[in-house]
């Protein structure tokens, strides 16, 4: 009877310790983690539309970009220094592509489409990360 009682206790503790490891990992991983949510963006001539909501430094999010225009578009995310943090494929009309981006620091980030002359035509938006 005593051996049975000990075995039951060991099995009861094991799932709890696994759960606490997972929690630490999710909160402490600075880059390359799983996205916490998906931000839906539409691209058209020559603009992006969508509500990024509030993004905090350290957040990893997925951008799902749907081309609702007639020309090809893409979405690239640039840091305030102009470094590329992610870039979709060139998306043809009616199609969708997605990228996962980690915003490591607070600041202003740019979304751009640089297909042909779209950027000079104003296809850009900014995201403020607090
Ligand atoms: Cu474009």
C-alpha cells in the first residue's frame, strides 16, 4: 500500500513541474518565440489598412497580409534604423502571406511596400511600440 501511495504522488507532481517550465520559457524568451497574436493587414493601391492594437517591446506578433487591390503588393517591417525585421513574399491580387516579427525595443517602426514605385506613391505606415 505504501509503494502505491508514493507512485501516485510522483505522477501528480510531474505535470505541475512541466507546466511551470513552460510558463518561464514563454515570458523570458526575447526573440524567435511564438507569436502572441495575429494582426490582419490589407494592402491596396497604395496603402495599408488594419489595426495593430497595442504592441509592447518584446512582443512577437504575426502579420497576415491580404492583397485586396489589383496590383502585386508586399509588406516589409523596418526598425527605426531601417533594418528589415521581416518581409512577405510578393503577394498577387486576392492572395495572403504572413510573417512573424519580434519587436525587441520600443520605438517607431515602418511598414512599407516597395513593389515598383509603391513606396514613393505613399504605401507606408508606422507602428509605435511602447
Ligand atoms: Cu504595393
